[in-house]
């Protein structure tokens, strides 16, 4: 799998081109998507979720994902990732040459049915089938199961933590290389995040994956910090906070990549991302989605006087 020459202590996985773009009504033109991905790669992001292989009838914003994948693969320094909801989508992604596929496996039965029209246990079987297909046609491709609504669901309400952990273990046993936890509806708090990721890492070890947090109630960065303190080293984020979940009422606001990078760099934790170039990547995003609100405190306030990012500071 491609690795950047930049040094980093945490991996920032940019999900805006998928999670962000699927959540807005208008479709970004393909050329603008490619220009945006170029800018993200130029900023030093090592992993980018460039789209999802879903029916264009359901998400017309993702109809050009194969073309976008082909463009993204021209960047040798990034891991190109795509979301797949089922075996059919996975086959398309694997044949397109992605480095990693990620599956949304919701711990909430209500959300799982609304999102992918399957029960959580049926999604575990989907993971198993995709792993078998991967082994057959693209053995180098990684499979990530993102345990959605791990911290609560706007449709179901509370989601028992034991069920979250059991589902992650089942996905790993079915063939997922990584299992992360997603705060799909923005209901998590730092104590809960620390507790659940501590359990996940104790149970899964190296197979425990990313923290995918939303800023719906203003706790996105605090939850990322809690996950870091629990040992998590991969974090999903979206440039300008674009995104949410079209099948989870009230879900809004992914963690802003610019703010997350600034927080880690200010703490002396290297991200491998050039924050000035990252902020500049907002320009092609704005060009492709004119009028779409862009969020983020760091781009608004600017970098503090004398701020030296850790990746480029003497050590």
C-alpha cells in the first residue's frame, strides 16, 4: 500500500470527496473532484476516500467514482479508498484498483436497514463474501468495516456497547482487516469515546481501526482527542466539515480536517500534512460547489503568530 515520504504520528484519512459530497444536493463535476483530490494530495494527506460504489439512482453524486478512482491512482503517495455497501459495489471497487474498501456496518438495526437495507448480521456476511472476493481478484486490497452509530442512533436511540464490540469482533472474524467506530449521528461524548475505543483495542489489537467523529454537537475535536488518548492513531475528517449521513436524521458536520490537523500539530503530534496547503485546498472545493457553506475555525482565524508545524520543525 502506498506510503507518503512525510513522517507522521497520526494518519488523517480525508473523507470529504465521499462522505462530504454524498451529503450535498448538487453533484460536483468530475473535473472539479479531480482537482480537489489533487490539492488534498499536494497537502500531504496519505489516505483519501474518493467516492463510493453505489447505485447512481440512490446517490447520483457518486456516479463517476470509477473515473475519480482512476485519476486518484495517479498519485503514488496516497492510499485510495472507496466506500462499498455490498458485494456488487465491492467488486466494482476492487476491479477499479482501489487500495482499500470500507463498509458501513451499523450497530443500530434501524439505521442498518435505512442505510443498506440489511440487518447487522447480514452485513457481517457481506463482509465475509467481500473478503473472499478480495482474496480471489485483488489480494493486496485492505477491507475496513466502519461500525456506524457506535455511540448512539437518532432512529433507535441508545446502542448497547456490548453489541458494538460484538459486531466489530464478528466483522474481524469475517475477514475485515480493520474495524473502526463511527459517531454517525454526533451523539458521542469524550468519556464514552475513551471507554469504547479502549474496549475495542483490548479486544481487536492491531485490527482496531479509525475514529470517525461528527461535530454535530460541537464535540468532534474533543472526541478525537479522547480517542487518541485511548490509543487510536487513524482519524477520519472532512475538509471544511463537509458531510453527514443522508440516512440518519440530524447527522451533520464531519470533523473539520483543518481544525483536526491544527490541534494535533499544535500539540506536537505530527500529521504529515502541510496545513497551509490544506487550507488552500478549500479553493477547489469551493469552485466545485459554489455557494456550499464551508466550515472550520482554523481557516477563519488563521494560524497563530510564530506557529511552526511539527512536521517541519527541528526535532
